[in-house]
């Protein structure tokens, strides 16, 4: 960002005003909501160049300690959207401490399902996780980040063509939940 100001309300709503590094103004529709743990912010806006396009951003506070594949061990709930489809996918995935998937049950918006994962995860930098499978165009271009609590992983990837994009959000199952919590 070039210069600007971010304000945060008592309810975690973030508003940003100012100028981007390319000289354009921050779109007035840009707004974020921060979680109560202050480790995740989800932002939306209308694309300033195409009024029929909307954008979503997920910002995560990086963990204060190094990440490892052991941090990924457990069961995660996947929710993903794909731009080119448009389609979604969702379901549980279990990882071991080596980053390999041991259980996978994904359902797609077209009604199909997949129980045979074609990728695993690896650490590729101090705060970066990648999915590895060179035969899968999405996995081959993925980049993921964990939040500070190491319970949310956000991944983005490009697909087989320049207009393909995918955002995948994984939430780690750490306890039993009910509507009363």
C-alpha cells in the first residue's frame, strides 16, 4: 500500500482508506471483519475496474513459532471455491505428521465425490506450505498460510489456464462443537 489509514471498530470491522502503491485509491467498498482471536481478517470489495466482479481476501496473522508438518496433523474441514467453474468443493481431510493425507472425502458442487487424494503437503519456506503433486495443476501452484493458532489454513492456486483460480480454506477440527457453544 502506498499510504493510508486503517480503522478498527470495537466489533472488529476494519475500514481502509488511502492510496495503493500504483497510485489508485483503495476502493470505498473494501471492508474487513477480524475474528475475536485477532488472527484472521476476511475482506471483501467490488472490483473497481469491473463493477460486476467481487473479490474476497483472507489475511492471517503468522504463527510466532516456526511451522512444521506436525502442525498439520489432524482432521481439517475443507471449503473451496474455484473461479472458472464456478464450483465449490467441501469435506473432511485427515493429515498425518508427515503432511500425507490419510483420509479424504470431498464432495463437489456438481454432485461428484473424491476419496482418493492426489497430493500431500510440504513446508517450502518459513511460513509457507505447498501442496505437492506435479500432475495436478492446482496442487503444483498452491501456496498456503497457517494462522497464529495453527487451526486455519488458507491456500490459493492457479489452474490449467490463466483464468483459473482456486481458494481453499481448511479449518482444523480441534474439539466437538454444538450450537450451544
